[in-house]
C-alpha cells in the first residue's frame, strides 16, 4: 500500500472517529455517569499549581478542568472539536482558563519532553493504535514527569458493554486494538516497556446509577453514547438485527444491574488507574 493510500485511509478513519464522538451527547455522559473519574485521576497524578499538564482525549474536560482548578497550566486536546466546544463552556462556568487544542492522540502536535503531567481519562484508550498512543504519551512528557491514565477494563461493565455490541458492530479498521485492552495490566506494561518507572496499576470502580430501570438505561446509551449510536446506525437497514441488538443490550443491562428492584439501577464500572514516571535519561 502506498503512503498516499495509507494517509488517505488514516484521514478517513479519523474523520469517522470525530463523527462518532460528536454524535449523541458525550458531555452529558461524562457529567451524568463518570463525574468522579476526572478528579480521581488529577489526585492520582498529584497535579499542583504551576505544572504544565496535558489531557489527551480530554473530551469536554472532566479531568482537564479539575487540573486547572488546582492552578496548573492545562492543555486539553481531543480529536473532536464539538467536545472541546462543550469543554470551553464548562470551564467558563467554573471560572478557569485552559487551552483547548484539536489533536490526534496518535500524532500529538506538542514538543518532546514538554509536560510535567500527561494524562487521559477514558479518552486516549479509544484511539485505534495503542502502541502509537503510548509512544506519544511518553514523548511529550518530560523525563521524571508523570503519566496517568484511567481506562475501562475488559472484564468490567464497559468492557462487557462493548462485548455485547461486538457481534453487531462493523469490522474494526486494520491494525486497531479493542479499546478495553488499555485496561489490561500486561498490555499496559508492554506498551510502555522500560521507558517508565514506578508503574502502578490499580483496579477501582465507579457506580453508574443514573436511570430508573435497565430499559431506560438502554435508551440512554442509544441516545447519548457515540459508539452505541454508531452500532445502531450500522444495523438500521435491518429491523431484525435492531430487534436482536435491543434484546441482547437489555439482557446485558438487566444482568449487570445491582440496584434495588424498587429503586434506581446501579452498575459498578471497573477501571484501571495507571500512574508512572517517565524514565530519566
């Protein structure tokens, strides 16, 4: 394959990713379902005033904005400009200033060894080429600086949500790795290799309790979450496939519901909290 063909294919793939995350309302998902994850990552990275911080796959700023509130100089980067627009509004509402930069996690437009902290909260994990992303995270972090990630695990709620949708999803692009692999400890070790020290990985959980019953929660995902919207659109020409997907999705949500039968639903969503230091030269 020629380099021109490869470049065109990559541009097409990234355009699809931008459209996917611009569909629905991911800023609402971040606020409704995972508001605690951004501040948790900021704490784990030890973000403090005066540091230069990069949030990769920042979305609407669920980690970048709390980092700015600590007094850090923050750059929030994401492939999808619509998410950055929402982040600007959220940041203005909370009275903090930060830079919002449209950027691909696989080709970050920042200098080598530039940031004190490089982090990503369930963002960079969705870029298709994991090794390329890991290389970029290490490259832009200064020697001795902190790299911090929160990634959904393959075995957790979000990993199983993707597993439920997989039989109905379009085939992945060549060279792509499933996003939840970023939540596997051995995979993360292999991605970073000996370029980091003090690699610490802890499995933790957050609880999603936004909806009254599994059927309502299914409709929430269908309305707001880009990957779910994309799978339903892919099957839209076949009503039978849509019915099967609806059935399997509801069965999954019913099985995983740990809430009371008379109250709200509750889903424990496992994630891997990763922190490390870029090795000194």
